[in-house]
C-alpha cells in the first residue's frame, strides 16, 4: 500500500433530446437531457439531465462540461450524502443552503474536468412513488448508473473516471469502486472510518444540549439494534425530533445495511487510488477516522486533513495560501490559519439548526476553502 500525505493546517424546462446532448454519444439508460446553458465557470456547459437508476427509477441530475470542443475530458460523479441533500449540496429546511456539490463541480470544470451530480433517490426531482422504500444496493446502483451515463458521452474520457462520495456517499463510492472496473479512482469527503452509528453518537453528543444528548443516544442505539435484528423502523412520531432526520421513513432497509457496514473492510477491497479529505471541525469525525481508512486501504491512498475546516470544507472568514508545487503527489502543504474578526479559529454552528436536522453544519460564518478544492482538482486530474 502506498500512502501519499497532504497535510493542511490552519429558465423553463423543455425536452430537447432523448439520447444525450450535442456533445454526447450513446448513453445507456438516459431518459433525457432537459436543459442546456452556459455556466459561469470558464464558459462550461451545464445540462439538466435524467438517467435511469436502479430498478428503472428516474434520477435527476446536472452535468457540467468544461469548454474544449472536440476534446475528451476526465469525468467525476459526485455521490451525495444522506439526509437533507440535493444535487446542489446540503439544504436543511429553513436554513442557509450549503452548495458544496455545485462548488466542487465548478472547481473541477475550471481545470477541465466534467462532473455529474444528482438528487439522491427520493429527494429533489428523483421522485419515488408514495410509500416506497430505499435499499443500500439501490443507492449503489444509482451511482453505477451515473457512471454509465457519464462514460457514455463522447466528450468524456471513459478511462479517467473518478467517483467523489460525500459522507455516507463515500461508503456508496467504496462499494461501487470494489465492484465496477469503470471507476479509476475515489475521493472520500468526510467519510467515516468506523461504523456510522458511532459517528452519529458523536454528532449527538457534540450538538445536543448536555441534558438531552444521553437520552437521544440511548434511543438511537435501541432503534439501530432493532433494525439490525430485522425489525421494522419506528414511525417518525415515535422518535425524538432530533432523531427523525437521521432515521427517515421508508429507509429501514437502507439503514439496516448502513449500520452493518465496516468502512475499513470496504476500503480494503478497493484497489484503485483513493483520496481521503476531512475537516477538523466535523462533529461526526475525528482524525482516527482518516487514520483507520488510510491504514486499511487496499490500494494507493492520499489524504488531506484541514483542522480549521468543517465537514463541507468551510473555514472561518479570512484568506488562505498554499505553499509548495501544484501537484499533491508526494508533497506536504501548509495552510495559513483562518481567524474570525474576533481572533477565533473555530467555526460556529447554530445549536437550533443542529437540533433541527443533526446532519451537517450549514449556516456557518465563512467561505469554501478554495485552496483545498484546488488540491482535490489536482489529485483528480492526476488520477
């Protein structure tokens, strides 16, 4: 196993085609390319698309193609986290949305990389029939279908396809990479290195009022134990309010599989290069998660750890600089510490928001860490 370390401190919709866009080739499972426009990133082309996911479910997505007529480009599929997400990023109700996936796509396009992001089944425009259930294999199948869609385009290099997984989406990416030879590399953003139940417990203890947190953890453990024993998930009104977003209705099968997964065993089965990215202000994770993943990896692994950033790579207000060459390979980078106007280097999150959705701090005073995005861009280009 090779370990490469990067240390960072401090308008209207109309159907215009039924099989691909103007630059696309034959694309299995495509329902339609719905809308095309020029994006603001280096004149990239943005397409609103649909493709058939697992079981024929129609999955809605967005495809961003960098400029360069007649050239093929590397391709990235961005697999969303569970919870309050859509193809743009993290969108908890009533809170400031965090457009992580859009920012990733725009950054990739700026260095000539195409990307596809999509609404997870049952969210956004990826609509499911009423009372439908969701399974983990279906979620993996949707990601596989996204890879097929992207690799089917004539303007995408099918020998240079990378899957980026955010949070639980990282576990989906690992499951896919272990079985699908089309995936040439994987990027894990804020992905746990231990069972998900353990990270959820940490999140509850970090964000819930001290008097309430132990009770929430106890109820969470009881529900997980029941799911792993094959019992049905409880009705939403039987759960404490803060637990409802973590245990959404219709996802009992998905959750029972999710809670049984061991991320270190999953990454051991992945033999393509993997980049692990983690912010030190993520209440879900600790540095041990990154260490465990990198030690267990079945192939070459790189890592970027950013002590001052959140799970979605947001730092407190301030400028940042990177020193060293532009390639991440074999290079150690130093990131200028971020500080707020008051001098604190730690971002803050709304307890009310955390208790409302307990998913991912989104309403943060700060900005996306573009320097880290560029490191990710560089790694993707080189793999």
